[in-house]
C-alpha cells in the first residue's frame, strides 16, 4: 500500500516596495494587506504549512544567507545600469531592514 502523498501549499511574498514605495500586499494575510511582521509569518508557517520552529529557523537562515550572497550582485547592477539604481537602492534598503 502506498503512503498518502502530501500536498504543500505555497504562499509567496514579493515586495513591490522598491519601485512602488507605498504599495501593499495584493492578498490579505490574517485579514490585513499590511506587510506582515516576523511573528505573523512564523505563525503562518506553523499553522498553515505545518513547519516546526526548527524548520522555520532554517528557512530564515537560508534567506538571510541568500541576501548576503546576492548583495554584491545587486550593487554591481546598480552601478552598471543607471536606470536600475533607484530601484536597486530601494531593494538594498529593504533587504537590510530586519523584520519587526
């Protein structure tokens, strides 16, 4: 007998703030279109994605590592493409701002 397959839902957050500074999320999360705080995202991960605290921590660490690894690329693109510089600066600021 085969084990029941597990289906995992995905919810992505793509910030448009670097090029639309006063934008909000397209969909609501916990009844709000405001950008969620870290605790809200962690609660969502536990409740809806059935992730354990350790898994959430590992995902957060992986995201932080990816940000650190890609900041030099972002900086090079800002220097190489003048039209991208303002958006790149907004993205740079967003990526270095810790979630509340």
